[in-house]
C-alpha cells in the first residue's frame, strides 16, 4: 500500500475518532460537551478536532495546497468557528435566536454523525490522487 492510500485510511480513522468525540443525541448536548472541553482549556477544545491538524500536516508534508485541500480546511475552520459562536451565544451571552434554540433541541440523525467522514475523506483522496 502506498503512502497516499495510508494517509487516506488514517484520515478516515481520525474522522471516526473525531465523530466519536463529538457524538451526542442533540446539537445542544454536543455544544454542551464541547463547552466543557472549552472550560477546561481552550487547547483541549482545539485538540478534539484532530482531523483539522492532520489535514494541515498532510498539506505541509506533501507540499500540496490545491482546491480540494483549501476546501477541506475552509469547511473545517468554519465548523470550528460555528461551534465557538454557538457556545458563546449559549453560555457566555445566554441569548440566542428562537430559531437556533429550536434547532439545538432537534435530534441528530445517525447519518449526520458520519457525514464528515463521507465528505472530508473523499475530498482528501481527490486532493492527493490528483496532485500526485
């Protein structure tokens, strides 16, 4: 198995671990769990997003920064910033829009929990196999 295939498999494994770290029945429970990490240390909060750092490492190690890699990093950055903003509104300002409050209470489908693996891993594979 070549190095590119190993990187893609490792990304899949890291995505599944990250999915397990963020798993919750509702978005509200997920945000509460992430806020618990944030209260312990901001570094712990960022460490529970290992795939973000893995993609940065792969991009630097293989010296590739194409459209797919930038797209992965952009989506992951927006995801982290969205979670931080949700935590700020929920726990710091204690004020949220009614629509967001209702959205937080909705149950998360099992398909949604693995959606990141179904999006980021193929994007990484496309990035690696089109670059090399």
